C-alpha cells in the first residue's frame, strides 16, 4: 500500500490558517453587545426591566415584556381551512390589536387574498384590496397569508446581523434591537410576510396591548422589520393565537406538530393539505387545507 | 461472484442497522405530560344552548297541550321560525321530542338534552361531528395544550337555517403610497 503523507494530512500552513480564522471569528463574536441567548440571564433580566419601564412610560399603562423560551417537545404549526374562510378580515384586525402593529402608517401582518374559483390558488390574479358590501363574493375564495414559519426560511439566511432566526419551537423571530433595517429578508421572503416600519409606528395608548414578548409584540421603532410570530406572547403561554380565536367560521387551527393528538396532526393525517409555493422548498409550518 | 454476494449481504446489514437507527432517531420526542387530553370525553363542556328569550323550558306551554303530529305551517306560535334545513324531508318533530318538549331525540327515539344537541346533528353530519370532537370543525378558544373552548353546533349555526349568512368585511388595507410624510 502506497502512502502519501502530504495528501492525507493537513499541511502546517493549512492548520495555521484554520486556527487563525477560528480565533478571529471567536474574537469577533465575543466582542460587542450580546445577542439574546448569549447574554447572561441577569443582564437580560435587567434589559427587560428597563424596557418595561420605558414602554410603560410611553403608553401610560403597566407593560410587561416576557422572555419565555420555547417549551421542550413543542413545535408549532398552523392550518387554515380554505374551504371555510369567507374573507371577512376579522383575523387581520385581531392581529393588529394583539400585536401592536402601527395604525398609521398602516402595518398588517395578515393579508387576505381574494382569488377566483376558476383560477384556483393563483397569486398572479389575487386581489388583497377587495371591498364588497358582503363576503364571500360569488365565485371567489380567500387565502389569508402571513408568515409561513418555514423550516427552511430564506429570510433568516440573508440577514447580515443575525437579527432573525428560527426558535426551537419553530417560530421565526426577529430581535428588533439587532435589526438594521436593510430589508434583505423582505426581498428574500416569497410570501410578502415581512413588513418594514417606514415611520415611527403610532398606536393609540388605550389600544396598546400591554402583554408583550421580547421577540413578539413589544413596541417597534422606525427602521425595523416585523412579522407574525404565532402570537409568541400567547402561544408560549399555552394559548391560541388571536387570529384563531377571532375567526367567525373556525377556519384557523393551531397546535403542536409533535403531539400526535393535536388538531394539527389530525388535519395533516385526515385532510387535503397544501402549502404555498411548495416548489421553493421553503417547507412552511403553515398549512392550508380543505375540510369539506 | 462470492465477493459480490458478501458485499450485498454487508450492505443489507448496514441498511438494516441504519434503518433501525433512523427509526429511533425519527421518533418524535414525547410531548410534555399533561399537555393534551389523550381521549376526547363523550360529553364535552359546551356553553348553554342559545335559546330565544323566555322560550325554555318548552314544557311551560307544551305540558298540557295535546300532541298534533300532522305536518303543517305553524301559525299560533313559532311563526318566526323558517325551516331551511332539508325542509322537504324534515319537520319539527324529527328533532324535537313530542312527548317531552324539553328534549330533542335521536332517530332511535333516545332523548337528548339540548346541551348535547350535537348528537342530534351528528346523525346526519357524522364527519362534522368527528372533526368537531377532534377540534378541527368549529371555532376554538382557550389553550392549545390544555382546556379548549368548544361551542355547540347551534352556537354558530341556526339549527333551523344552518347556512352561514354573508358578513360585511373589515376595511381593505391601504394601498402603498409613494409619498412620505
């Protein structure tokens, strides 16, 4: 057997390069402000305390900022029944109220698309600005679209500052303090789910929801991107997201993908299920289904 | 040839081991205990049935009245009820119990209280009842991993006219504008 030391063992130069780059990257990440999960617990607590008092002063009511982490053994998924949705937009406004979205300029995390039954699920003919006296309109069906919480999210990959990532329970989150507003993620998202604060957001004090989460509905500032978090402040406390509870036709379903007795598993196992833009291999955790 | 056979055998063993390992690995972690009820109970906690004001108990009026089983237009009372629910085949006493008006009844004749009216509906709409029990049909409130709020069929669907009425939609989103403040 012939042996060739040069080809099977790394050269000294290669080793030096690898060691130097490792050291450089360690130094770069160790310096500077800490990210959410790298910060020591007590420092995070102090930062949150500071946030709470700042927001309470801003809105004239007691605001709490939760930092509840993912629940072990839980991976969230969502399902929406296209055969039931009537396009009434109750979910849009429940979401705005729950998640403290700016009223002016208007930001809405959910966009309800009206589509023609003849054309099927087709975004090139969809209309988000439909405004008839009554819904559903003859010959139309409705597809509400928000963040799909992809398992293979294009948005988090392009973030230059690591301000957006996927949590262990499947929620794609944004740390507004790390977002620099470059909007690469918005360009990368094929669902138009991310929204940019072009102006300082305005929310009337009496409508402000004081039950907030660090990665969710705490107040944002001008120049940051925001999006659906499956109502992280509610779902991590065991509750349904606001849109699920408000839907008058019961089209919205939410649960734990890892629990075989959950609603979501029942839907995937028993109903016709689809995801939007499957060909992009984003692997959404947001499913659409037909119950009838 | 023998070498080939051995290779095939070996790869088979590797595959088998790999499959068993993958099987173990792919098993989803068991959900935290007590997150979900394992079996849905036969009776569910539901809000009270949406009776019209002062209409229940029905026996207040019906107790002393003779039972008239002939199919007819109601004129003296209940004229506000318009039946649009398979009305060519159904009539009041197909669901309401003639002998005790405070109850409904199944096709078998079994009496069912109004609080369990879903059993009456489920006789025809069996797949809806199944979905509803699983939490998939109907509106849910409460906790995804705990106490879930269920509604009776009749809380959303008028039993006499079960089809949903059209709703006025909330305002459309503002189209994007190019002007900045």
